[in-house]
C-alpha cells in the first residue's frame, strides 16, 4: 500500500496533539445539501437600456447628427458623457467627462437627454440611482452627407 509522506506526517501530528478524528477527516461526497450553490439575498441587477446594448447603439446611430461646424473643421473623436439613471429609470444630470472639442459636446448631451427610460439598477429588488458613462463616437465616415447621396 502506498502512503504519501505529508499525509503520514499530518496524521502523526494529529495523534500526538490529541486532535479528535472528526476534526481530521473531511468528506468530499456530494449530497442534497451541498450540491447547489448558496442562495444570496444581495442580488444586483444592473441598469439596462430598453432592448439591450445593441438597441442603445442603434438609438445613438439613428439620432446622432454631426455638427456642421465640426464637420467643416474636420473635428472627430470620442465624447465621454456621464449621467445618472435615477430609481425610476430617467436619465438625469448628463455632463461631459472628456471631449476632443466643445463643438461636439452639445450634440452628445442632446442624444443622452433624448434617451428613453431605462430599467434602473436594483439591489435586493430595490431600485437605486446609478452613475453611468457612455462614449459617443464622432467620425465623418459614419455620417452620410449630401455630397455622398447625390449622383
């Protein structure tokens, strides 16, 4: 019979110090009480745009208008907008975190203010306020201009 030296050493120490055998043994068999994970009462449901993340991107793409002045100057970039989703799901207090130009800020804020009601964040079933950030990309290649649509 094969014995591992660490197991024999631990068993010898336990016998020397008088640790009861019930404390030395560990059961690894599954039964009805330990085969399911414990139920947690601190369940968190994150805020959600109606229709999911793809619907949010589609909403932004459909409603975003490139500012004419920014287009004329060739300004492109990503505008980061921070806002709060209140306990009812309304978007409140939008503000610009980072922007390549102030010419793009008003359009980004307009899009965020125009968003429909979200499903709010819930902790243990109770709706709470949540701070969110959203990047809005401005690139001229994404927008159809009158020159591109006319033959």
